[in-house]
C-alpha cells in the first residue's frame, strides 16, 4: 500500500495592484512605455487618492520582500513626459488644440489611442486611482478609453492582445518573488 506525504510550507503572500502594458503597436517601444510611467503622478495617487494606503514599488518586488531595494526610487513624475516620445521619434508630434488647449499626441498624423481595461468588481478607491492614471496619460496627449471587463471574460480578454493596451491587474504572490514572474512575458 503506497502512502503519499505532503508537506505544506508556510509562506507570506501579498496582493499587489499593477498596471501592465501590452507590447503592441505603440507600447512595443521602450520610450513610449517610459513616457507613460513618468506621466503618471504616482505620489498624487497614493497620498491623496488612496490616503497613503499602499506603497510605491521601485522595481518588480513587493514592498515587504527581502529582495526589494529601497535605495532605488520610482521614476520621477514629469508633466512634459510626451517629450520623451517626441525627442526619440520625429514621427510623433505633440500639439494643443482648441480654446481649452487639449493636448494631442499624434503618430504620423493619427491620434495615439489606448484602451485601458480593468475588472468590473474593483473598489471605489481603485476606480479613483485608475481615473487619475487615465487623466495623467491624457495630459500628454494620448486618448484613453476605459473598459471594465467581467470576471468571466477577464482571462480571455488578457490573452487576446488586440483588445487592450493597458490593464489593471491584481497579483498575489510570495513576497520574495518577483511580480514579473506572473505577467513577465512579451505580451504584457
């Protein structure tokens, strides 16, 4: 008679909310991703919108991870983050139009547009944070459409890379591991 023994090892896990990129048309370029990251005022989101409920990650590790390096500071916020894009590629043009001086970033004459997805069942605080992220990205001239996705179709939508550019995801892992292990492929 064969008996199996299972050993359960305790681990500490933590949930991290993260915006991931789909490496598609525009986001395949590192300078576009850099501009997006630097256009978002993360301190504003954490301090004012989320009332200091959370911490800024400086890399792929959770805040409490022994691998997290607190000497590495998150990318600084830049109001003029669009210049990162326009300085790297002359096919991108930034302008402001109309009485309200609406910012517009165009690639070869066409408005740059992103689709930002998130699950429908997120908290009101998360919704406020996402809205702030979208507003910040719009300030550098990128048009962003927000779509809330049901839990049932979430995984399918994430796999279908043609339907989204940015996604708000929650990752729960061992605190010593890298967040990138969950979504660290060329598709996110």
